[in-house]
């Protein structure tokens, strides 16, 4: 088939009918009419365009010019007749088909060697609602939805500057998906931005179904356990990434955005940290780190201490454990593994059960099953406490992907503690720290600014006061590190 749009309406209709498969695609709609004494037709997908806009702004103005003489070029005359803000002429059939399947109305007319695309998209979508997985106490209660334009608008409502750049692209060869690469021109590092563009251009897939699939196609180490990008459904958090010089990818149909590059410690930060006073934010950040350590190490330490190093435990505690263990048919490692798997099963079931029932299912089921197991003398009570504390620690991790990584790591450390004791856990910790320091996120060190040491904003482990955070993160433009050159609290001369 020819690629260039012809001036013959009959040929244009024949090509578009074949490429849109209108013989079987009943929602691919064509409306024939006359304008300026010429035959014309408009193509659109039923359900993706506004019927009122189509009738009021395209069909009615054209029908009023049915028998009007053509005094100028047909394309210019149509653009002057149809009053739609976003109108564009395309010269190839591929561009016309792409516009139709993306929800635009495409007009072709006899004698016009081009097609006119009008953006009158209007389809059912979810409204702006509070985020489901990143709830906060102090801060905005708006979350992204599945509409690309809405999500871009939410970011522009926070960052009122023309330096907020949004570059539109498509990924997917058979079924392209619209994405927007957003960054602050004065804050982003040029090499980082170019890496993002190169990786997007190098993706060779038919269709990218979700933002999580795009993350897997973009990350440096796809076999690593830790996430190397950050998914967030909060516009204020995405705006904070942009201010730090990171790149944010917004995808059509995804209620989250993808931020990169990131560091390991970025995954422990929440919008609450900035909204609260610095003392409160520091305290909560330390609680999260403590919860992560309990999740990762506590079950393995318990098994290693009881099995290989009983001399490290107080005599009274060791006596109570051994007395209760004498009545239990399973070994300590088997009990611990069984309880961890049970709690993970309860957590997954609570996630999949909809509504309020799912929120209470995990707690209630854990209490009932744990108490029943103790009464049946299948496990001893102290193990319930150890597993419950480690499970609660995973809930304190703000990033869902990081929490999942720590829960898998928990089982790995448990295996090391069961086989080699504390020595095996120490060796495994050293290997994981070395591995962490060697990881990168979009080419940037994943463990920075700790390893290697980089000039950075002091808001890393502790939540420093805002007026001490004069620098951006090390991930941004190295020539634009300073947020401000003056005193943030200019009124305070102390």
C-alpha cells in the first residue's frame, strides 16, 4: 500500500478501510459528508472521542459550508472552518492511523493530499483520588490516575516554571504506548537525561502493558533483588524528585510514575518526612530503618542463636525455649520457616481480598493461627513474637518493592543462620553490602553518597532541618547543586 496520502478521496478511503480493518472493527467509525462542494469523511474510534465535540465543532461547521464555493486552499479553508484548538495536518497513512487509534478524529477530503487530525478525545477515566499505597498524615491527598494528561497537569500544578520540560514519546512497536519524559532543565544532569533517552529508544517490544514492565526494561541490573527505580503515585513526591535533578517518566494508563536514577536510601524517604518538623521526621526514619533490619535479620538471628550459639542467650530465656521446644515435634528452623511462609501467605491474601475485610484479614488471621499453633504445641510462643516483629518491620518499609526484596532476603538470611549460624549471616551480610556498593541506578552509584562519598544534600539518614538543605542531591546537575544562594530563614539572624 502507498504511504503518502493521496488527493483522491476514493484511494484514501480504500487504504484507511484496509488499515483500520473496518470490516471487523465495528467501533472504527466513518462519517461521510460534503464540504465546499467536495466529498469528505471523518474517521474516529467510538468511545474515545466526544460525540458532542465531533458534532458541534467538526460536522456542523462543515455542513454549513456544503455548497459554499472554495476561494482558497482546501486545507486552509477547513482549518479556518473547524474551530478545534489542537489541529494538525499529516501526510502519511501511518500518522493518520496512529492518530485515530489514539482517540483523535481524522478528516480526509477529495482534492486534499493530507489528512487533518483534531484532538477531541473524551473517554471514561478515574478521577483524582487519594493514593492507595502511599498514605500520609501531613501533605496533599492527591494521587495520580490512569490518564497521561491528568498526571502531567498534576505535576505542572506543583512546579510553576517553564523549565519543567515534558518530552512526549511512544514505546512499543506493534501497539505504541504514549509516555512523557519530564525533567527540570536547570537541575537535571545532561548525561543522565541522555541515558534515559537512549534506553527508551533501545526498547524493542510489541507492547509495554504497565509502568512496572517499563521499569524492568530500564533498570541496570535486572537480576538484582533490590529495585533500582522508584515508583510513586504521589505528585508531591514526583515533584521532589524533579527538584533534585532526577528524571520522571509518566506513562499513559499507569497510576504511578517512574523516577530514576535513585539511591538505596531514597527508598526509605516519604513525603511525611518533609511535611513534618525535622525531629519527627528523623525519628520516623530511624523507626523505618530499625523495622527493615528486624525484617531482614531477626528470624535468622533467633535460629542461629538457639541452634548454634546458645551461650549468647540468658540462661532463663534459653531454659524457657528448651522446655517449650521439648513439647514441639518440629525443629526450630522448620518452625521459623513455616511461620514466615504462613505470615507471607496471610499478607498476600489480605492484599488480594478487596475492601475493609482485606485490611483486617492479615491481623486477625495471624492472631488466630498463631494462637491455635501454640495451643496445639506445634510452635512455641517466643517464635510467634519473633515472626510478628519481623513481619511488622516489613510493613514499616515505605516502598512496596523494597519491602518485597527484604522479605525474600529474610528467607535467605534464615537459610544462612540455619546452616552456618552467626558466622554465615555475617559473611552473607558482607557479601550483600559489597554487592550493594557495586550496584548502579541508571549509571549512578546506588549506595552513594556513602559509597562512594559524594557532595550531597545532608538529608540522607537523618532528616536535617530544611534551612540546612542548601544543596540538591548528587544525582542532578553538578553545576547547579545549590538550591539557594541566600539564607532560607532570612528573618532569623541567629
